[in-house]
C-alpha cells in the first residue's frame, strides 16, 4: 500500500466515525471536534510527505474547511501546482471545484466562466460525460437549476430531520434513505416528487430498483446489484424496463467486501436487509467499525457484521444493493 493510500484510508476511517458522531452531535460535540482536528493533522502530514500527490491533498484539505475564502485559496494553490507539473486530471478537478465554489456566490459569473475554461482545457484526461455534466451543471450565466448536483456535503444528515411527510409514510425507510443520500450529494428534491419517482406503494413502500430510478432521474450515476428474482411484481418489471432505458446497469449481487470498498472510495452503497420483525429495510452503508457495520438508518447506527449478513441473505431480500457513484470521483480511486 502506497503512502497516499495509507493516509486516504485513515481519512475515510475518521469520516465513518464522524458520520456516527454527527447523528448524535449534541452528546458528542467535543469528540466530533477532536476527530475533525485529527483529520486535518493527517492531511497536513500527507501534504508534507506525499510530494507526488500534493495537488490532490491540497484539494482534499480545501473541502475540510467551512470558510469559503480558505477553500478558494487552497484550490487555487492545487490548480497552480498541477499546472506546473502538467497534471491534467488534477488541473481539471481543481478548476471544476473552483467553478462550483464561485457559482454559489452571486455576481461571480466571470470567475465561473474563467475556471470552466480551464476545466475544459484540462478535460482531455476525463471521460466526455464528465465534462459534459460539468458544463450542464455550471452555466456561465450562473443560472443553476433546482435539484441539480452541487458539491457533496461533508457529512450525511440525520434521517431524523427528514420532511414530516416522508416520516409519516407506512414503509418510509426507502424514501427517507433516498432523501438523505440526495442531501449528501447536494441535491434538493420535494418530498412529493421523491415519493412518486421512487414508485412508492402505500402499505408496501418502495423497491430497490425504484430507488435506483429516482437517483438516476436526478442526474446521479447508479449501479443496481441483485440476485435473480424468480417472482417480480408487475410494478418491479416496469421499473426494471425504466431502469434499463435510463442506462442503469443491472448486475449480479456482490459481496459485502465489494460494497465496503465502494464506501471507502467515496461512493454510497445502499443495502436492503430484513429487520427483526421480518420487514425489508433500506439504509446507506457508510463503512465498518471493528466487527460492526455503520448503517445510517439502523437504530443506534451500528449492526454486527454477522447479524447483517444473516438479514441480508434472508428469503426475498436477494442481497440487493444500489451503489450511488460519487459524481466528483474519476477512475482514480483516491478522488
């Protein structure tokens, strides 16, 4: 394992801890602050010791600051260093991040256009879809449409603050999970539209493929994993057709280890598993802590790996999962 990989693994591990702490922030404020300081210390160490990846670590450090001016300063440093090193991928990421930063402030159209131009110049290293999505998302006139992805939040919000209309649903874990993940990626969606796009059925809830469709319709790339379903409902058959038309890959079920690797690399896996009462339940899988899994929609936030695997393999669950890919990540696993 390279030095950068080692530091990145530590940062992601602390991210998992922060996710759990922030669900109960009022009781753990001092511990949350300590973990954030520890993260920044690791990033500073990485900047000093990983010379070849310094542009990457400067960019990562920028996103750990809440002050807009500090983020701008560090991103500009990252871009300048990447340009000096002729590092096109990092030039692209720093320039596109700067365009997004300025798009959040009124009267900065000229600066948004400037950094978009730099991003286009450096886009030779990117898939065509990536630069196309960026240009659609960040117009030079700064006219950002509601519901479009923006910079992902630093943390997940608690399911407890989901809209009341979602909480009142019978079988609400699917729509609430969708709402939490969309918020994480900076996407706003009305509760009524989210319920409709998920394919919610009163008294039943939503299917995993319905959640995948809802994410794709809001511009996110998703992968749907499942074991063969011997008896899909008519509604699920229609949703599978819709998913394929939207370009959602429908693949075989994968192992828990694969899902944890997705989480480690910045994507968001969502798992379907049985509850103690025998009802199907959705939750984002954030990572692993010791022998327990961190599931945001599980009571207490944690469940033992052994217990989860038992419930994930229950009859009718089909080891289904939806992986929501981080739009800011490229083929480089550290982005």
